[in-house]
């Protein structure tokens, strides 16, 4: 239960804090982009079963692989993709914390 609360707290509460701290003027748009980054979880639809609470998403699902994470980190290098990169890496961080707590 604690792992689930931390996992989803990191998915939804931590991003709003980051948006408020870093992008104070446009925090609502930034938070919206961060929430849109949850769409990378659509790759869970390719797994059987679709949801397994005891499965680590990192390097299991296609959009959660180390290669994808490297691309997300590359987004940080460019101003136009930086917010997207932060959002995707925050998502991966939330999933990684979930994996560490297994």
C-alpha cells in the first residue's frame, strides 16, 4: 500500500511541485505537459498481463527501456523539448522508485 501511494504521489504530486518551482509563470501548462507524459504508459498494453503490481516497468516496456530513457535525457539539451524531457524523466523516476521498493 505504501509503495502504491509513493508511486502515484510521484506521478501526480511531485510534477506539480517541480512545475511550480521551475516554471512558476507557466506552471499550469508545464504540469499539463507533465501529465501528458503519462501516455508513455500506453506501452503497458503490449504486455501480458497489462497490469502486474509486482513487475518493474524499467527496461520491460518499450517506452521504459534504457534506450528510451537516453532519448528522454537528450530532450533536456534543447529548449523546445526540455519540459517534455523533464516530464518523461519524472515519470521514469516514479517508476524506478516503485521498482526499488519491490
